[in-house]
C-alpha cells in the first residue's frame, strides 16, 4: 500500500547552532487508510523501518470518520511491529479541532508503547490552525505533550511570539514556491535565520518530495542530504491550499491577530475557512478551495485604480472576480485538478451561479458577508461618518444572506454603535 511517503520530516535538535540529534518521520494521511487491514499497516511500518524512518506522523483532519475506524488497528499494529507513531492534527483540511477532542486522543493513545515520546513527553504536531493557538495552553496542561506546530502562515517570528511552541516546524521548502526544483534552500533560509536570532532550540524541516533533497541545518555550514524512497506528492487539495496561502502571504499589508501580525489576505482567507467550517463542516472540496481563494492577490488591484463612481466600483469588483477566478483556476489545474473541476472553483469565486440559486455559491456569499460583519464592519463604520450609508450597506448585506447565514450573523460580537446600526437596518 505504502501511502506513508507523502513527505519526509527531519526533526533536528540543536543547541548553540549545532545539530546534536535527528529523527526521521514520514507523514501518513490517515484518511487514505479507510480500507486498510492490520496486515497493510504492518507491511507499511516494516517498509518504513527498512527505510530508517523513526515514526509516522498521523495526519488527521477533524471529523474524518476514518480516524475513529483506523486508529485502534494502527496502534495495535505499531505495538506489534515495534514502530513509533504520533499525532499531527490537521486544522486546514476540515477546519479547527476542538481542544477536548485533541486532549482525549492524546491521553488515550499516548499510553501505547508505540507512541513517540521526546524528552519524556508525548510528541504532538499540527498543520496550521494558528487561530487556535490559545487552545494549546490547555491541551499541553492536560496532556503534558511536547508540541511542534506548523504555523508557516504566520512566519517564524509571530509563531514563536505566541509563547506556545517548544520548537517550530518549517514547511517552506516546496520547489514550486520558487518556480524551480533546484533552489528549495532559498525559501527555507530566512526562517532558519529568524530562528537562529530567536535562539530557538528545536526545528523541524520538511524537504519537498518533488526532488528537493538538500536541507541546511542550523549551523548553515554542512548541508545534510535527505533522500526519500519512492516519494509521492501531497494530495492535490493540499497542494492547492498551500499555493493559495502562499499567494495570500505575499500581501504587504498586515492584520493584527491574537497571535501576532499576519499578512492581511491570509488572515482574511483563514477567517473565510473558519466560517465555512461553522456553516457547513462537510463542505465539498471545490467549495473549500473557492472559499480559501477569495480576494486572491486583491491588493494588487486597489480601488483607486478605477474611477470613484458607482460604475467604477462595480467595474472594479467585476474585474477582481474575473482575475481572482483565473488565478485560482490556474492553481487548481497545476495542482492536479481537471479542467472541469478548476472551472467550477473559478465559477464559485465569480459567484456565477448565485442568481440561479446554486447552494454552494450561496454558502460562499454567506461566508463573505459573515467575515465582513465580523472582521471589517467595525473599522468600516469608524471610517465612514455617514450613518445612513452604513445602514444601507447593512441592509444590502443582510439581503444577500440565507436564513442560515443570518442566524450566524446575529451571534457576532459588534461594537455598541455597530449593534445600533444593525438594529436600525433590520427594523427598516
């Protein structure tokens, strides 16, 4: 079966910029194991042992039914074979993990002899989810785990500034990010330099499976070569999300969040995904891509590049939708989606079928309205002195939403003035 070589992780323990020890992990996408037997698990673990891999990082998306089905057999097989496992909680696939679920899983399965421990603590990882950083204070307290998140969307300095991390995990080694397979080190090096400045002691590096095999340890003098056997690529969804987020992260503007400064459009995209998880936790994959790609590279076409008229505004919005749709269609096609699938994502971004009552397009509209009310309205209201105009905007926003979207909108915490304006808008 050998689904495990999706990507290879090198965990380096460094002190005073000198590499002292390393462990080699392979990420295993648990969702791929729905039809696995105990024999399949044991076969893959033996292959991993032959490849000198120390453990599987079990990547699990929230609410994936495969998790509950597979984990007992997975750990039983690992106990039998003498192989190590640890959890990597994926916050990008199906939305955020509830901290109670994380605590229960760690406490339940870290009791197995096959669970990987570091410095006497259960080793736990994550993929994204920086918006739930505060959860980890409680999780670490309840489980005494050694937590190594991947919050690459924040960048090294804001990630360390959360105060949550023991170490940090770097995903910025994918060849496509530079447009060449020969220079992955250039993406990684700024993160390494930042971590060196911060005197961070542990770092986890992830070389790309796409022929990027050279990584540089913290001393930056003696490159370490890592060769994976029969490497495979990430899923097309993961690849597309990574590329979309990389584009968002280019936004020179920043948003202040509880965990530090984040590129504004990346912050916006994360908000969109979060509200989608609330409205529709089982949203189809193409809708999740369209949601994540809203405002893709929008900052490159500012409002003042069009006339300051109503026609100018609508022309700007229409042009943005076409441009953003074309960009995400290209990303989807390059990530492995069919022409039809990429076109569907583009149509959702353009809201092409909104007037025809397409439910996915309406969900996207609901999510965009919710993010506006939650994340932008207070600032918008403070900058626009015309209350009558604000009431008109609120009425239009309310009119765009479905009943389900309106129910969620009423739960949003707004300023007192904003609440008053909402009351006026809804009573009119």
